[in-house]
C-alpha cells in the first residue's frame, strides 16, 4: 500500500482516493464500495495470493470486477499474480502493469497511464 501522502491529490483534475484492500475479500469489498461514488478510473495493486485464497474468494472478486462501472488498471509484480491469470473477468483491465523491479515504479507508471487517459478524456 503506497503512502497516501506521497500521492497527488488529483490526476488530471480528478480526485485520487487510496484504499488499502489487503486480501481478496477486502479487494472484493473495496470494488463493491467503489461502485457508488462512481470513480472515473480504478487502480488495483494486486499482491501474491495463494491458490487456496483464489479458490475461496476468486469468484467474489471476479463478480465485483465485472460490476465495476469504471475502467481499471492493474499493477502486479509478475504475470502469475494478475487478476486476469486467475479470474478471466469479463470486465478486463485497460492495462496491466507488471513490474518486477518494484511497486514504486509500477505505481508511477500506472499513475502516468491514468493521467494520460484522463487528459485525453477517456473514462471521464
């Protein structure tokens, strides 16, 4: 989870909200809750999760992704940890940033992609 004080308050004029969703059930709840303030974009930083957790909670996360009313960008440290690898949601990520050199670099890249898309009027 990034230090929210190090993140910009806005991206391309849109407010940035940072939520910690440290497990698959928490991620499903965060995605469910994100439906109502209607965010313009969602950034998801996924961490390594074991097969048991995917089996127990994967369908709930997939349903929450499919119900999400906004496009999203996913951050992962390797291909094996992506939501697409485990869930194959109908509402797939606009971009998946896989960055094995560290999450800070992946976050910077994801924020830059989101800023560019918002500046071009996509998702707004």
